[in-house]
């Protein structure tokens, strides 16, 4: 049997710097920016820019901690490995399964969104058809090679980048032109402070913005799940992580500023995409179809990331004996195919369950808030692992060429910030319900872990 037909025993480093950069960008730009920015602007006014900046800065430090840990030992394939190594088997178990569940929830939301966006062009089409077709297409492409996943993410992310850059250029061009809308509103930088100042809704509005804005950053840690399949990680991983602040400034801050300088913040409608509204004002007749296409590719990109990362988490969990051993088997293309099939099965199962629930909007708010709470748990575990690494492996930290700025002090600052966001989630009824539901997941995980340990003891 030749090397080509054998089943490999490890993941291949097939993702180039080009793929990694765009995967990191795709992870940092959620569908929430296109569809949810209207709601965040109406809640917080111009101060929403500060909200995105603060969240972005905090998550940059989490990514730097993750980067130093992954590069401290190239045998680490993802954050499951260093969580298990530095905090203990329980941490790897909780981190891996929680991250898997996070992405299943997020991917379910994306698949339902894809079905809704497809109905814009095909109103008579049954919603389950585009949902199933999307999952089958992504499954087929992910089963082929990891390079194909990287290629898909590259082009999906590129579409998002072009759309956002077009919005920024259009917005500031309208300001330079002195554009005035049919309703008499002039495009000017003064729109940022003319209507009640930068904090028009006070601290209450400013804090309310955090609840939704934090969801937009879900997936920023994706670059950590690609570590085992990245060519030259010591060069490419730091480049991808270091560019996060620039991306946040360009894609979030500049886009939100472009929207608010053209349309005064109090005229931005919470239920509409401000991207569509701005292009309509600029006289682009196909604006709604254009943005629908962008959001459709954005949701497909997110679902693609979800399918990729959940299969890699199952692979990592199986290697650490936290999941059935079959998930550690790789196909001839060096892809964890059984993990992909299982994740896609759960995804389709979840998607059908959402159709059973009569109030889809309520269900969606619940699952996306739950996902954000669980993502914050994973981000916190990364920080705890970093602090354990500094305590247990000081020599590795000293030798590191990619040290986290601020070290342990910044870990505590970030953990305090996540605690602050959790408190904010108690202020609204819908987010409070999701927060109260999150302990159920940890109780299930805890019971599973205890059962697994007892079975292991009996077997020995």
C-alpha cells in the first residue's frame, strides 16, 4: 500500500499564511455586523464604537495568550491540548466539549439564517431544502481536503471584506460630497456628536451595547483550532493574531462610523440592516440583493467554520480519551471524517428542532446568548491555562519569542471584563433566561466526566 492510500496518523499542515489570515478575518467578522449593527447603534448611539473597541482589545489579549501557549509546544494542536496539559484532564474535557457545543449552536443558527436568506430570492422554496443542501455541500467539501476548507474560507472572507470596504468608502465619499438625503439629513462628521453627544443614552445605553456586540466576536479564536494544520506556525500564527487590532479598527470601527456619519444614529432602524440603507441612499438599486448575497456568504462561511472546528475538537477530544476513539481516525485525505459526519448529523438534527419551536426569534435569542456565555467560558479557560503555564513553565515563557503583553495582570483584567459582561446579561429578560440555562450544560458535562472517570477506574 502506498503512502497516498494509507490512512495518516496526524493532521497535515496544509493551510498557508493566506488561508490563516483570511480565516482569522472571517472569524472576527460575524454576520451580526451586517444584520445586528442597526440594533447596537439604536441601543448605544455613537458610543457603540467604544464598545466594539473595548471588546476587541480584551479579546486581542486572549488571542495573544493563546498564541504564546500554542507556540510554546508545537505538539499542541488546539486549546484542548494545552488546557489538558496545564490545568488537568477535566479542563480539556470541559473546554473541548463546550467549544464543540458552542459551534453546533452557532452553526444551527447560521443554517436557519441561510434558509431565511435563500427565501429572499426563492420565496416559494421550502426552508428545509436550502438548509439541507448547504450542510451537504459543506460536508462534501470539508471531507475532500483541509486546503479546500481554507480556500472556501478565503473567498467567503474576501466577499465580506470587499462589502465592508465598499461601505466605508461610500460612507466617507458621501461626507466629502456633502450629500443630503431626500428627508433633509446631511452626511457630516458632526452627526457623531450632534444628537445628544457620544453617549446619548447614558451609561445604560452604553452597557446595553455590550450584550449584543460580544456575540459579533464569536469565532475570533478559530485561528487556534487551525494550529495543527498551519504551515510554518511560528511565522504565520503571530502574523494572524497581530493583525486582529487592525481588522477591528477597519471592519468594525470604520464601518460603524461610516454608517453614523451618513445617517444620524437615532434614524438608524433596529430591525433593518444599515448596510442596505446606506447603499440605497448612495443610489445602488440592487443594494438589498447585494447585501443579501454578502450575508448569505457570511452565514455560509460561519457554518463552514463551525463544521471544521467541531470536527477538529472531536479529533482532539478523542486523542485525549475524552470522546469515543473512532473520532481520532483520519481519512486518506488526513481529515477527521467521522467527526465531520457526526457534527453535520447534530447540525441537521438541531436545524429541524428549530422548525418545531413555534417562536423562532425567541429560540434564536436564547441559543445565541447561550453560545456567547459558553464562548466566554472557553476564552476564560485559555487565560487560566496561560496563568498556569507562567507558574509551571517559567523557562518556556523566558524562551518564548511571542510573549503575551501584560502577562498575568492582563489575564486578570480580561477575566474581570468577562465577569462584567455576565452581570450585564442579567439586565435583559431574554439574555437572563439564556444565562440561567447555561449551568444545565455544565451539570451535564460534570456528570459525564464523573461517569467517564469511574468507568476508567473500573477498567483498570
